[in-house]
């Protein structure tokens, strides 16, 4: 607005003939004129009618959409159950779930335990395998990222081993540890390792040269460089690696437990298949999904807490 | 002349795929203690390379650089560097960024309270006492550059090296920071080497302006004594005939004798 008035004033000053003595300065005239225009525009604005368009809040639309999506899913499922033969419908599964979750922590011998115990023992395996992978993978990632030679050394092996299904390592695990439980943990370890090594190494290579120049001109000690520059700069990348790993680990544990047996959600799925309790398999699918979602969300929370930008 | 910084027949070439690239050749320059010297030239003339040689981030392929009687063998905290893009660590507050440098230099000899006091006074010097606990992304570009200056000054360097310190700022902020720099340099008596491509900035701030020829194989074309009395006032100088004359000399060098075809 003001720029328009200003231009108008300039134009006036250029084209106007010299004002007769006694009349106000041309720019003063322009000012009065623009002031009058502002006043006129103020008057021209329509009076508020009190009518406002209704706009639903964002969160409401979002939750309506999610509920709708879930309802649609349940409808399709119910239809499949009605016409598809042996698949139990939502109502049957719901009743089974109520019974199961009423007592999730019962124990009737090694092969008959509540779903709570099964989930917990799977989580324990994931936790141990994943924790070990973090202990090995993150420092290894730092070394590979920091030293070109180590990176060149590791690259071909990582390239070959990374696409291998972790389950292919299971027999090696059984051979090495001569027991099912450590073999499953070993498979988790292997599959969690790669994303952590690779993401940490990429993070180290992405540290801006400017930050490293600061370290160089100050002659910071290696320890200070690590704690004040490398680690914080790499942390977001590292957490991405951690998040990917835990997602993969949770995928792999179900398959590994189907093969190794014992207690665990994967074993439980297989056991219920053998008992032909299909409702329980569907319950297990939902449980696995929800636990995986919670793991992911928890790590996202951690990542947000530690990201600096 | 008492030579504090001596750049002696320095040459710098880089290995490239097409063979060696000579960036600088036969650079001779001496800077007195407490002197403010600017390096000016077209982009690609190697002025930043020369500054990096003094900073120790690069090693010359010919000749040597001596600061206070010692040959520069690498980077070190006896030289405070202000980078063009501020280079603050985004996960540390303004205080934390300066403290990192202070701790490195004085940490072994002084108490924590003393280190904190040093950090605080450096930030006060650049007028940022109120923003000490802010993160870099919460402050403006000009303020970031002030923190960069505070970080460089807080370690009490023998020499201050400024690499186009205000190049990324808007004109008004740049003017304010130039005035601040005049004041700070006046009160601390720092020896300064500054790279710039701004003619006014060079003449306003410097005791001498070193004009560099175009690369490759750039060298010093001419050195201009800026014999304007201090303290200098931006507004008063704008109409000062001596200032206008000096400014014209730099412009003449850059746009006539070293005219560069539009890239």
C-alpha cells in the first residue's frame, strides 16, 4: 500500500508544473490525496455479516479418515469371512481376543503360555540381538565413515552380505551355538547390523566440512572432535539406522521363531496353525503389528528428542 | 617495519585431473602488529586460498608463512578464523560455541568460572549478552556472524583471519557489523587479515588494501595505503575526498586494469 502511495507521489512531483506561490507543496497534496484514498477504501470494505464458513479442525478430519479406513477394512474382512470359508470373521476373532487378553500371563508348561509371555520373550530376543548389533555396528560405522581405507575394505563384504535373508544365517547360528534361542538372537543381530553400520558411516561422511574446519583451526583433541562435532552431527543418521534395524528385527523374529520353536510370538503363530485356531493367528497378526508400531513410535520420539534442527 | 606476519615468496598449486593448477605465485606480504590488511580481488583470484595458507588449513607448495617469528605448520588457536558461513555448531548454544574455543585454549590453566567469564565477555563485546542461551537457528544471520567473531576473539589470537565475514549478509546488516568491527578492532588492537570483495568495506576498515591480480597464477598487483585517520565514521567518510580518491583507485584496479570478462 505504502509503496503505491510513494510511487504516486513521485509521479506527481515529476509531471506537475511548479505550484503557484502560496499553494501547498505538491508532495503534501499527494499525501493528503493518498490519505483520502485510504479512508475511502476503509469505507468501501463490506461490513462483517457474522457469517463464517464452517471449517472442521484438522485432527477431527484425520481421525474420521482413520476410523473410516479401519471400518472399511473390517467390512472387507467380514465379507471374506462370510463367503471365503475357513477364515473367522471379526466378531469371532473379537471374542477369542477377549478371552486371550483376559489372562495374557498364564503359564501351563513350556509350550502353553499366555500371549503376553510370548510377546515379551520375542521382545527380549530382539532387544538382545539388536543391542549387540548396536554395540558392534555403531562403532564400526564410525570407523568405516572416518577412514577411507577401512571403508574400501568393508565395502565388498557389506555389499555381498547385506542382501542375504537373515534366516539364511539361522543354520550357522544353530551350528555355532547348538541351541535355538541364541541362534534366533544371532539372526536378529545379523539383520540389525547392516542398517546401523551403513547409516552411521553415511552420517560420518556427511558431517559438513565447515564443522571439521572449526575443529581444525581450534586444534581440538580427537575426543572433543568426537563428542562435540562428530557424534552430534551423526546422531540423526544413527537413529535412522536404529529405527530401520528395529523394524527389520521385528519382522525377522517372527520368522526365526517359527523355525526355532520355544516361546515367542512367531512360535505361537505356528503352534496355533498346528492347532487350527485361525482366530488366534489373526490376533497374533494384529499384536505383532501393534507392537511393531509402538517400537517405531518410541524410536521416532527418541529421534525427535535428539535432533537439533 | 616490524613484521608480525610474513608471507614469503609463497606459491600454491593444486593437483587436478588436468595436471597441476597454479593458484598463487610469488606472494610477498608483511603485516605489522595491530595492522588491518584486506585482500581484495575478483572471485577465483585465490584470496581465500591465501587466507587458508595463513590459517594453516592449506600448506604452501612454495615459500613459507611466518607468524610472530614462527613458521606456520598447520592450523592452530593462535589464529582466530571467522568463516564466511559462520560455521557455528547447530547443537551448541551461542555460549556453547564460544565456550568450546575458550575451553580448548585456556582450559588447562584456568578455572571453569574464569572460562565462563571469558566466554561471557566475548559475547558482550559483540553485543550478544542477551542471546547467549539461544541456538544458532534461533538467531539472525548477522547475529550468527557476531558469534563467529566472538568465538575468534575469545581465544585471544595473535591474529584475526576473516574470510569474507559479511559476504552472506544484507547491506544494512553488513554496515552495522562493519561499524562493530571497527569498534572491536579499535578496542582490542587486533592484527587482522580480511578477505573481501567489497571495495567500500576494504577501504573503510583497512590500513592497507592488498589488490590481487586475476588467477590462475594470481599474485599481488598493488598495495594501497589507506591513510585515513581513525576512528573512522562511515557517514563523514562518504563525502571525504581522500576516501573517494582511495575508493576510486581500488575500483580502477579491479574494473580497469584487472577487468574480468563476465563469467
